[in-house]
């Protein structure tokens, strides 16, 4: 089987797919992975053939654009259409050469879904967040203002849809592109137990559990309790990091902070707190007792996989959904103000009350009991017979 795979230029959307891609190539399938140069090495390491999308005026790479997308539906649609059309000729040529049996794309790499529609090729959505439908969308806190903004932007959106129609994409509405229904073959990298409203999705949705890579560089545990703090690679919340240091500097806890791209001067730190630009997150989570996190789907899933309760500090609506579900299942506490006192109280509560650990263990068991990459492979093979 020949598979064309599309993804957006983001670690959080690429990394979860790598185990499944490796599973597909290991079974003898050919995977042609359309992505961006910064991801070439890790994609090629799976046995897939990397196809570069760099140099095609691909506007989704622009950080300022990415920030605006979540706030402006008309702009998001224009960006989606422009990005699709920027890749149109190259993708058309590659599809003609490869003759794929199946197209897989990230749930927000909409050009992949549009390509499948245009060339009438079987399609699978690769969903690295929760799956969202009318039932589960209540976990995303979009207010009435968002609805009005969308209504007023519809004329602009319809103009963008016409641009797609003119290039042969048979799409009638923006919702047809951005929303999967129960007829859309979908792989979701979480368990049914962690997925909100899982019973409202059809059997075309496969909840395969998170794809966890092995520990590469072990981290030494130096105290009875270890607190791990990371806000991901994108969020730059210096104040929250400083408040974490203030909250935990006079404790007996081992505190490990991974800063990512955030630049922050802490001054002199006490011996129990160590700050790193990067860590082997799996190694740290394997020794951690609590994880203060921005609730990115990957980070939260990794923490819970290692049975670590979470202190929840979401920064986006998607992260808010992860936080809401984690708290609902009893495996974490949400931070509201982010003060040092609130952080200290939350950490002490989670570490002193065993119910949080028990809930994390239960979620971990659901992850480990999911079908994993092998189930997803069999599912994809069943689509193309």
C-alpha cells in the first residue's frame, strides 16, 4: 500500500505520528510524508520518504499568523486556502507520480483532506488532540462572541471556498473541511477512557492511545518527591516559571524545570531546583511525582502514561479541554491565578492526597490497554482492500 501523509509544521502534531509511520513502513507499506525540513531527520528515521513543503509560500509557518488563526475565522480560512493552493501544483504532480492508495493528514492539515476529496482517494484523519464533535465540543470554551464573529465573516469565507472550487476542490462549506463527522475514518492518539464523550463517536474512530517513546537519557532522582515543570516549546510564560521557583524554593522537593524556548533570569537558585533548556521528558516523568504543565495533549498524555498527577496551567482552548478532562477524571488540579501560594498549595495537595495518583494510574492503564500503532495499521489496511 502507498500512503501519502500530510502534517503541519509543529512538533506536537508530528511526534505522535512517528510510531505509527514506523509501524506502517515496518509492515512493508510505502509512506510518503509531506512536511518541513526541520522534521526531515525524524521522519526519515521511521522509514518514510520525506517530501519537503518548504519554499512554497506556505503561510502557516508564520508565527504571527498562527497566533491570529485562533481568533479570526475568516483569516484562518484564507490562510488554509492560500496554503492549500500554494502546494497545489506540487501535490498534484506527486499524487500523479505516487498514485497513493490512502491519504492520511493531521486533523488541521486541511490540505490533506482537500487533496483526498479532489482526487477521490480514501482518507484517514490523524488527530493528535481530542476528537471533537457536537458532544465533546463543550470542552472547548468558545463563547457567543465567537459565534457572532463567525457569522459576520461568512461572506469572506465563501469567497475563499470559491477559490478552492476554481482549482477543482469539490467543497461546499468551511465546516466540510474543518469538521470530521462519524463517517470520517479517524485515528486518535488517546484512549476511549480519556477521550471526552467517546461513546458518541462511530467505529470509524480508533482510539489507539498515546505513542510514548522510550527513555533515552535517564535522570537521577535526588529527593523523596520530584516536581517537574514544563510549559512546552511555544508558551513563554516567564511569570509562571518565576512563581513556581518562589513556591518551591524552600521545600525538600527535587524540582526540575524545562524552559524550552522561554528566556528567563531566575538569579541564584537553591540547590533543590535545577533549570534546563531541554530534558528527556520521558526520563524526568519516569521519576516525577507531580507535573506542572501547560496541558498540551502530548505532555499531559506522557505525564499520565507515567502515572504522574498533573497541575494544570492551560494557555489555549485545546489545552483547556485537556485540563478540564484531566480534572474531571480526578488526576489533576487546575491553577487559576498562578500565584506562588496557589502553586505551592496545589503541589502539596496532590502529593499528600493519594486519590490523584490513583486516578493517574487508572488513566495510564487505559493508555497501555489501547491497541496502539498495530491497531491503527490494521484499521488503515482494512480501508484499502
